[in-house]
């Protein structure tokens, strides 16, 4: 028992070392993980709310309220003696407090994703400038802020979706290929029926009953997306099962579980692992496409697809075409590189270079 | 292969092309059937028409200039595009109530009378030369012009009108609006070959117009061959012989790609004074481009389309400018905002007055004061629009004394207070004494989101939480029909003489599936609508309309939005057109089909200029013929 | 083998029924169906196209602003679309094993009437007699009509219909002035009789709508597939053989970059750049060939040129993303195979490198690609809505998407039927392909 644990640890360790040695994938991994973790705290970097406010002796931390889920994010203007309706405008406060005892610190990039033309400083279709680094969109919202928040949403969406797909797809596909027979037959029929569901229509129907949300979209897509993996897993298991080492294991009377998890799965996982990045990429693209078509997350949720939609319908506003395409390009590229590295690291075989 | 065979094949092909030609032709010389007496509308009717009580329109120099320009020349092909391929080329019946079908109808078929371009009265002879209205205004007689011929050469007769009415009333054509319109009449009667009469069931001013100018006539000898569902089937993409100036040939219908109308040289009324200078293009063709915002414009710039209507102000102000478009700078492409008296329709946010929070008039008022359309117009629409203050915006029924709701935070706060919303909760949302927050959903289509988010933000600043729910159009509509909404984006076109009852009749308020979305109820308006429908005097009707307008605006079922009283056109500088460019009330592309022509001189000039890269004169952007005309004439 | 194919073919039947039933039920249950859409179209008249933005009336009708629809009319539309029947019956009708009612007309029996004469168009009459709660239809000669059937069309019970006069005179059915009935023709027409129905939006038989689009999708899809296979398999092999080399790294970077750009967005940019509207005039602005009027007058070679000229940009946009998947799959699979014992053995036996790679290794590494081929074909047939939309190509994808948005159920179902059949056959083919390349796989 103990031996096995040590052994498996060392394998993982080896894999990690191998992965680290593949520079392209490793740096991409570091980059994406860092960016993603940072993006969880985006309200502290890109926000129109101040990080720290000192007003008449009291300290406030408005930006932090957005990172902590259970705290109200609303700060009324009157709270800081500002004569405006609704929420406080911290950028204005900062200006007006130039020569008073009150002070505040704004985040590095002092705009949020929702401020549009109703905010006096914003205008629509502003080209990139030192204030709005990537310009503004068709309602005067800051494109960079929206791009960054959308990054967080896209990655989270794709990751959750892919993990769920893999769990379901691998187990069902593998079981089909391994057990074959009636089980295989039944699930093949089931998959054939299930995969004929017009996905978009399901999204449209469901979104006409319930407001589409992050979880709902994940749920709908998982329902259908796990299928593509089963094809490959099934084929892989079929192939592996007919190999001698499996026959040997069966004849030795090993249990199905052991054969599956110890023998076949590690071998069959390789081609599937190469699919992980592609599946992540697919997940990101799904969200982009859905948002582009208008069946994604409800407005005014920031999303690349929505920006691209605006950009492609106003093709002369190049920054709205360029930014989402580049952001997507960059993100997907990194993910693909990670996947490439992962695949090599997980590969139990050492490829013999010919000669 | 010898020459002989080629000839043989060609002649066979020719024969086939004749066989497959649209119709089976006959030739009947112009004039009435000699067997029909003058009293029955035959030869000599014109002389005794007045004594029989019939009237007709006498063209004067003043109004004839609104039927085209005498400089007009025939020729050329107008290249246009459509955003969908018509589901059918029929005039009516299922799926035929689209603009494309209407264009085919007005270009290929004829009603009895046409609306006068200046007054919008149905008094311009088309198929009928004379008409008579009984003293109780319920019975109408029409005398068919004996010269009128179908495209296959056969006579147009009174029986055609009867047959057309029957077909339109057949419920199997699955077009209930036809039965609603024409069900207002008893069965028409062909009193003779040329006289047809009809009795309306009620005394309404609209009836004469509906029957005379709202019913394009089809030939009875074709109509009688089919019942409603066979009509749907058989004439889906083919035509019965028509009587109008254009014809749609079967070979010119390329499914899902394009279709083309060809001018008829044998149009029976081509020399009539009202048609002489109209219908100038030899052909008008539409190329279909679906769901694509950029492609049509790119194709227009490339010269594949002759003109382009710009619907978005961003494109108009940002892209269609001399600095960015060489063709505009050099005057090759003309850019106009053409003003007209076409009603602007009604737009804005409609409320469900049946439920919280908009059951409270104060909240509706407050919303009206917070809806900052001026700011949106300035910051998003380049000041291209005007503020709307009336349900009948841009028509003669508009009441200029209506209360005006423009952004005013103090008023909004005052009305919120009246409604009991004074305090804000910790999220900055207004709450009333029971602690209910001022929160509601709006269902919209994704493409409209950009118009709603600024409103959403503005409301949020003042403590109103409006959540956007994305929905596809049909579902949104369904919810609205079942009154399952709080607020919606209201956006409807209006009529020159609007139909009011469908919006505001009180008994509709408690029923689903009608256009009284708001749940609007008012006894006064109910009475006014009754009078409005049966009042023949236009001035009286205008008075009633204005009163209704005031009541509606005061009740505030809709927070009015923005309006536009012009159309934005770009076109390559090769057209000739009358000085007014578009008809007074029509105000859109149809006028181009009717009134414009290709000017050979301008075409040559444009070609030279483009080849030599020289400039042409650039004119004014705004064409305000009709506003100026109104100033002089009223 | 033969038995296996037969068995698979038989298994397709339950799958087919299951898939169509599932989608059929979902479609029928969905809110905002074709019925509502039609009603909306009539009631709405026309809305301003651009929403609040002043709006061009590019859609909608001419009747100013809509019509007030009587309840009866709504019921008639419901009947036309068959929504007056329960779902299971509708499915059977769609299959073609239950009677479909067509050409409905309304009848009314006023108080005291037991026989009604109805104009059935084309100067024919039907004579409908009330017999209890049942209706009998006779033709002019007095024979029972084989063409028409009639039934009462009201929300009251049979007993109430039979005793209508009595109940009415006793004041119990006061609010019902007359008995309403429907007369109609029936026929069996459904998928099993080869009738996919008629599109609601195109008003054409579904098959007619699909035919030209099939050609388009096959042309684009197969060309795209061919190109990507022609590029990816050799590329994958070369990359595997030179694993870790500069060429491998560089080509990986390039295909991954290509993969990271969404094809349709790329297509949109290409079109604006090279379409000649704003920048360079190199390629035509959309479409799959020149407009029909020009097209029919072209010579054979001009047609080919024209077709290629139009297809280049869409195919680039179409295939750009698929290179990476296939290449990487091919490469990994080959690497995988190469590390296996039998390859080592082959080398040890002294077989030439070429022979080992091409005969033994490559053959086996095509398996994963082969097993995916069914899926790929199905995707191709389904078309790509985005590409078709951007390039204004009337393909399968655009039709399917539009049908869903337009609630065009016959097209949606027809699309589904075709897609399911193709997928089933493609699956079978990929299993057979799997067996062909890998002799170790046997079918029982």
C-alpha cells in the first residue's frame, strides 16, 4: 500500500519536472495562472471605486467590497459629501479633494465595465488614448476594463465546462469501449439521440424561460458537449482492450476496476489529454460565439463576443475588432501551449528518435 | 452539327419559350365592349357620369407636378438589395404582409383608386375611372375604366373586383387581417360589366379608402380556378396576369438570391397623365443579403447597388463623410437627408399599467423624467433625432400642447416621493414603506441592448434597478401578449390617418393577444374612438385625435423616445428626380421606384468624373422641400 | 461483417425515432412557436427596424400598425399549424401514420339548423348534416363525401352539443349564439410518405429548400475537409518524425496561432480588406458564385474560375481553425505508435525506416482520425452558420440557424432528420473505417 503511494507521487513529480522543462508550455502556464488569479482580484486593479478613502477621519475600502461576496458594494455619493445622485464618483472626488484633508487612492486603471455615456466623462467610440487604453464601445464603456473582466469569465467558463465534460465523457466513453456489448449498444443509441439535440435551440428555449446565467450555460453545454469525447475514449478503449497486456491481465483474473484504472486508462488518456487544451479553447469559443449571437450571458455582462459583435458591425472602429481578437488569440495560444507541454509531460513512453 | 440543326434547336427553344411565356395572350382593342350601354359604364359613360352622380378627379397644373417630373426618361435598371427573400410573391395570404410584397403589389397590380400624393385622399383613378358614394356614405359604386386590360390582353371587369373580394375573404388564405379589413363590407355586386357596387356594414370614414385603394384587383378568370389554399400553393412564386406598370416574370425569380420586376411596354394606362412621368426604370431588381450588417454597404460602395438607405446614425455621421469616403468628397455619391410628412411612428418604453410598479402613475412619470433621451441623442445618436412628445408624432393629429417629459431629476425624485419611494436600501435602491425595492425586469432582444444599458445606468443612479433579460423577438412578443412583462421597448410605425382603437380601447385592456399592452382604460377615450371612426370630416377628426393624444400622454402608458422625420439616402449621382425627391406621405424608397429615373447626362458625367478622378458639385445634405411646402401652404 | 452492417442499420430505427421524438416534443413545447410568430406578424404590423434608433422599415408590413385579430382567427391559425391536437398525435401526423387535416373551413349551425350548405371553393358545395354530436358530410349527389370531414369545433361537451337547442332555450348556454364547426380534407403525409412538410418561412417543400443548400455545404465542406486532410496528415507525420526540431516548434506555433483566431471573425476582416468595398478589390464581396444572371452565361472554365474566385476566402476562414486539431492529432498518434513494441521489433528486424513508418506506423496512427471522421462529416453537413452569414452564402448552417430563430419547425425537423441520418451513417462508416485500418478490431 505505502509503496504504491510513494510510487505514484514520484510519477507525478517526474511529470511536473518534465513539464517544467518544456519552456513554452511552462511559461504559458505560469502566465495564464498568474493572470487568472490576478483576474479574481480585478476590482482592485481595474475599478472606478477607490481602494482606500479617508473622509473626515474615517477610512473606507470601497474597491475591496467587490472582492468580498457578502458585502454590499454600494457607496452613496452623499456618504462622502458628494452632491450627485446614486453611487459616489471617486474619480471626481479625487479631483475635488485636491486641497483638502480627505484623500483617496484609486486603482491603477480607474474605470469599470458599466460606466457608459450617462457618466459625464464618457463618450462613445473613443479611440484608444492614455485615459481609455483600448478606447470605448458603442455606449461609451471602457473596452479594456470589459476585456479584462471578460477574461476572467471566459477562463472560468471554459475550465468548469471542460472539467465537467471530461469527467462525464471519459467515464462513459471508457465504459462503453471496455464493457462493449449491451452497455455499449445502449449508450451508443443514447448518445446518437442526445447529440441530435439542436443545441442552440435548447439554449434559446431555456433562455426564454429562465434568464441565462453562468451556471445555466455551463449546464446546457455540459449536457451535450461530453459526447465528442466518448467517441475517442471508446475507440481508445477498444484498441487497448484488444492488446495483449490487457488480455494477459484479464487472464490473470484482475478486476475490471484495476484493469481500467491501472492499465488502460493511463494509456488511453494521452490522446485525450491532448484534447484538454482544445476543449478549453472550444469552451472559450462557445462563449464568444453565444455572446456574439446574443444568447450568452445577459447584458451588461462584459464579454469578448459582445465587443466583437459591436466591432464587426462597426468595422471602422478597429479597436473593438482588434482587442477581442487579440485577447482571444493570446489566451488561446497560451492554453494550447500549456496543453502541448502537459501532453508530453504525461506521456509515460519515451519516444525513441529514429536512429 | 449543321446549321440546320442549330436553327431547329433554336426554333424549338423559341417555341418553348413562347409556351412557357407567362400567359396565354389575346388582343382586344382599347375601349369598352360595344354591347354595354353608357348607363352601365360602356361607351359614352363619361358624358353622363355627372348626371348619374359619379365623380372623378380632374388634374390641375398644381397637382400634376406631384405625379413625376416631365423631364423623366425611361430606361435603366435599378439595383437594390433586400434583407430577406420574400417567402412568397403573392399580394396577400399567409406570409405576404411584408414590405417586399407591398412593393410588388403597388408596382405590378392596381387598386380601383390611388391615394393622392398630396392629400392622401383616395381620388386618383387607376382601374376605376369614376366613383359614387351614397348619401348615407355606406354604399359605393365604381366604374371600371373600359380601357383597362390585364397583361394577357383581356378586359378588366366589375366581376374581377367581386372575385378578388371573395378570394380575400376566404379564410383558407390564412391571412386574417384581410378578413378583418374586407369583412367590413357586404358581398360586392357586379351591376354590369363595368359597374361594381359594395355596401359597408358600418358608417366609417375609413371604409371607402379600404375598398377603393386598399384592394388590388386580380383577374376573376384566374381567381375562380382556385380556392384559398390552392391560391397559396399555386401563386406562391408565380403571378396571375396583372394590370400594373411592372411585371414579375418567373425566370426573374431566383430563389433565395434575387428577383426582378420588368417594366411593361403594354401597360394599358401608360399614357395616362398620372402615369406618364412615373415608373421610369426598365427594371428594378433586388439582391438578397441576409443578417449581415456590413456586406450591403460594402457592395453599395463598390457600385453593385445604386442607392443605399442609411438607418444607423453612427454610419451616417462617422463613416459617410467626405474625409472617409472619397466618392462623397468628390461628389460622385450624393448624400441626403430627405424630409417628408411620413409619420415617425411611436417609440419609447411602454409600461404594463396592470402591475407593480407601473400601476402607479407617479412611477411612470418619474421614469419619463429619468429617461434621458436628450443625452442619448447627443452622445450616441450624434443629435440626429428629435424628441417625441406625442403618440401621433409627425402626423396632423399630434397635439403640441402635450405635457413634455424631458430629463429632470428633481421632478423624478418628487414623483418617486409621491409614490412612496423615498429611502434607499444599502444597495442604493429606492424602497417604499413596506421595504419593497423599486426593481423590475425588461425583456429585450440582444441587438437592442446598447440602447437600454444607458437607460439602465441612469435609472440605477437614481435608485431604480432595471434588470435586462435577453430574449428572442418572438418570445418577447409572446410574453407581451400574455401581459407577462413590466416594461418593454415600444416601437411601432404610425399611419397618416392612424388607427387608434387597437391600442386604447378599454375592453381590450383585460384581454390577451391584442395591442393594448398597457392595460389602458378610459371611458372618454372609448367615446372619442367611436366618434373618430365615424367622423367623416378631417378637421373634426384631427380635433378628436388631439384630445386622445393629450389624454394618452397624460396617462403616460409610454415614455416617449426619439423621432426622425426624414430618411437618409446615399446614391450614385446618376439619377434624375422631381424637386421634392420623395412623396409627401410615402417618404421612403417606394418614391424612388415611382418617381426617379436614370439621367443619361448625369451617368455620362459620373463616368467621366470617375475615370478622370475629377470632382462633381456637392449639394446640400438636407432636402426640406416638404417642410417648406407645409410652411407656405398652411 | 454483412450481418454486422444489417444489425447496425436496424439499430438506426429506434435511434431515429428517439431523436426525432425528443426534438419534436421540445419544439412543440417551446414558447414563442410559429403560431405566435404568425400572430405577432399580423398584430404587430410593422415595427421600426432599428429599434429606438429612428428605424428603417426594412421589416414588417404595410398596414400601418397592425390589426386587431378576432379570437376566431387565432383559433384558425392554431388549427392550421396543428396545435389543436395533442403532442403525440402531432408527432404521428408528422411521421405520416395519422391523418393530417388540411384546408380547414369554418361552419356555423345557427339555432334550429341541422344542415348547412358550405361553399368549398371552385364552385363546389358540401352539405353538412348534424347527427347528434357528430357531423356528416354529403356531396351534391347526396353521397357521403370521401373528401371532406367535419367536426364541431367548440369547447363544450358532446352532450351539450346534442342538447344545444334545449339548453339554449332553458337559458343555460346563453353566451353561445351558435354552434361552430370545421370542415376539412384529410390525408396521410409525413416523413414516412416522403413528405417533410412545407417550410413556414420559405413556403416551399422542405426538400426544395434544402437541395441547393446541400450542394453549397458539400462544396465548401468537402473542399475544406480535403484541404485540411491534405495538409494535416503529411504535416503531422513530418512533425512527429522531427519531434522537437525547429520545424516542429515553428509549425506548431503557426498552426496554434491559426487555431486561436476564430475563423468567422477572421473571415469578416478578410472580406472588408479584400472585398473591394473599402480597401483592395481582389475578391468578390460574398456569395458562392456570381449572381445567377451572369453565372448562366459563363463558359465552363469561367464558371470554374468564378467558383474558385468566390470560394477562396470562405474556405480559408472555414479551414483555418481545423488545421491544428488534425495535425496535432496525427502527430501525437504517430508518436504514440512509434513508441510501441512492434515498431521497435520492426526496426530490430532490420526493415527499412521508410517501410516501418509508412506501412506499419502511419497506418495505425490514422485510427483516431478515422474514428472521428463520422463526426467531422456530420459537422460539415451541418455547415457553419457564422461563415455563411459573413459571406452571404446560402448554406445548410445558415438555413438551420435561421429556421430555429424563425421557428420554422418543418425546416428544423427536416434539418434534424437529414442530420441524424447522416450522422448515423457516418458513425457506421467510421466504425468500418476503424476496422479497415486496424485488423485487430473485429465486429461481432
